[in-house]
């Protein structure tokens, strides 16, 4: 299965707190965030990996260009206005089959990711399967309303009365790219709003629960992510 990775953010909040490294190069448990998700993709049978980084990320670009993988690694260097536009910039590598999309700042338990991939592989009838968690510390969470079968019925800014928030890991059918022109023509400019459009257009999304996913936006998130992955290694 193909993997797409969005690593195009600028990490402004981390910079404001004194973190000088580009966000994809921030180390968690001794490894850069970008390498963590690449290794998880390789461990879970990725047939190719396509990554978008912004035009200012020279350090990240150099790091990626020096990697030696046994599968194709496609690197797109492009600054985009939103994560939706970053996804669309990866279309040429992802549009011919179903794929996994990940944001580089999502830290999760490897065993749960493995089970997520296993679930995806036997449930490809869905247009999308989205990681969700009831661990909520994001400042601007996108929560989901689900039915008893975990089918997503709506996306909401903030928590509202919803139990789960999205976690930055997605399975998508390539059919979602059929709505790209409509999204752009409608002025949609965030991935969360593109998800709303897809739901409105009748696409079928299922939520898949993780016990915890940490969105690394602040120094305190780095500490929490370090603890999470260090403990996971100790429990192997």
C-alpha cells in the first residue's frame, strides 16, 4: 500500500517556545518525527512513500535525500496554504490506488498502528478510515460524531458532545481526488473542511479508535511523546 506523508508545516508554535529544529526533525525517543513515520510505513508494508515538505525545509530535504530505502521515496518540495493543498500536491503519486496518509507530527503506539493497517487491509469498502482517539489535548481538535458502527456522521470544530477527535492518520480511496476541483473552486482550504465536503458528497468514512495519539505542537507535547514511545519500547 502506498503511503503519503504531510510534513509541510512550519512549526510556528514550537519555534515560539525555543525549538529551533524544523518540526519533522524534532527528535522523539532519539529519532526525528519524520523518520518515525517512515519507519512505521516500512514496517507495515509500504510499497512507496511520498512526502511533501515546505520550501524552507532545507534541513529536512537534505535528510530525506540522504535516506536509502528499498522502496520508491518521492519528495515534493512545495509551500502550501493548508494540509488539504499538501494532500493535493501528492495526488500524482497516490491517485491510482488506495493509500495511507499521515501527518508527521502525530505520535502513536506502534502496535496500535499495526492493528490499524491490518484493519484497513480487510475493510477497503470504505472511502476512508480515520484514526480517532478520546485522548484530547489539541488546542483546535476536530471531533467526530459516530454511530454505533463507528460510521462518521459529522465533523465538528471543538469537542461539543463527541467522544473522539481525529488523530492525523488516514486511509483513503483514490476516489477522493474526484472532489479536488470542487474543493478548490469552492475556496476550501483546510483538510478538515475537505473531509466535511466529502461527507456531504456521500463518501463513507469509518472511525478507528487509538488509545492515544499525541499531536506535537508544543514543548510539553515533545515530553509526552518521548514518554509514550520510551515506555512502548520498554514493554516490547
